[in-house]
């Protein structure tokens, strides 16, 4: 009887614990490593293991002084991304991914989200390399789908965006071959131009598929992009904030002005505990533009 009660309790608690897989907020000062593996590449195949001044992803502020995970790449460098949930996703499951971001620049072939296949993406198995992606082409952000190894990434939805503007994306992926996807932008569910529906039947599982957030390609220019929230879970409610699904997302004028004046005061250090004087081992440990000099964060 005691054991049975315990098992009932466990069964009722487990789904709640399992639901939110990632909940990153730059405003809350969450360590970016909660997003997974930092993936930095100067040229293709030329990886570096931690942040440097010309290539990084670390907590800082956007151009308006709002706390953000700042991805920075020197012109010519190819990749600054976080690779989330390595070896954690499964076939025949529904995952909700919320992503709040802004762009310092919009550049041809800049990809800001990938649902990348790490297995089965070869000629023999026939899976796509990047089944789903958000990529800029001809000045517009495209939600793209690549069906298999030999297929192109085909636009399913497109929108013209502005720089220095915060956008929210919600990507719902049911893993499978085929599975399906749904897409929210700025809190509104979108219709795919190809399926003429809010649902797109798609091959979303090649054996090991995982999300990546940041900046890939678009290497003709210097890139700065900013990520405010990433939420991944197994229910729509898990991504409310990052996908902009809450009606109060805008906030009132009074709180906005209070926030911006507070932010401007602290703009040079948005990552508490990693400000000037804090101990550090590398540049990565220091907020914003601070550098690590003789074991302490300091102005560059
Ligand atoms: C995510 O974290 C925030 C705190 O930063 C918390 O308020 C919120 O409830 C969390 N959301 C989920 C879905 O766990």
C-alpha cells in the first residue's frame, strides 16, 4: 500500500518534471552553458574551444542596453552557435522550441536556427543535413525545410525583418519520418505557404536531430545577434515567454522607461558576478566587453 501510493505519486510528478528541457533567460543572468555546447568556428572545420574577442557567445547587452546573449563574429568567421540537447531528443515525440532574438545585421545566408541531423544525413542513409532552419535569403527570413539528402532547403514561410528589433519564434516539431512541424512568429501561429496549412508534414528525424541557436554563415560581414530567451519543452506552455505567447509580453510604458534607464546605468556590466574586478580565467568569464587581465575582469 505504501509502495503503491509512492508509485502513484511518482507517476503524477514525473510528467511535470520532464516537461521543461531548457529555460534560458539572459535577463535572469542564466549561464549560457545551460543552452548546451558552445560551437565556434573560424573557418569550416577550424573550431575553437572557447570565446575570443573576434568570435564569441556570452552574456552582454544589445544596442539598446537590454541584457542578451550576444553572439559576435568577425567578418569572415563562419559559426557562433549553441548546440542544445545533444543526444537528448527521441523519435515520435513533440518538442516545443521558443526563441526570442534580435539582429544587429541582416545578411544573405545568415542562419539563426537549425534543427540539424547528426546522424543519417549522408548519401547512403539519405537524410537531410539540416531538415529545418531559419535563414535569411534575399533580405527575408525564411522558415526552410529540407526533405532529404539530395533536396534543397525550400522556403515554407518568409518575412522581412528589421535590425535591432526583438522577435519571437515558436517552432513545434513532432519527430518522425515523416513527422510534422508548426510555427509561431511574434505569438501568432503561421500558415505555411507550401501546405497552405498551419501544419507541415516533414521528415524531422534522421536518427539524431538537435537544435542550434546563433549565427551560421553570412560570413561576408561582421555579425552581431542577440538572444534573450530560449525555452524548450514538451508543451506549448513551456515556451510562452520565449515564443511571445503571453499577451503581457509588451509591458507598460512606465516599466519600459524604468527598465531602460536602469539598463543604461548598468550597460557596461549586465552579468552579475562577472563585472570589473571579478576573478576570471578567460575572456569568456567576463561580462560584455570586459576582458580577463591578470585573473580579473577589467575594461579592455
Ligand atoms: C523559466 O524560468 C523563469 C525564471 O527565469 C521562471 O519564471 C519560469 O516559470 C520558467 N518557465 C518554465 C516553463 O519552466
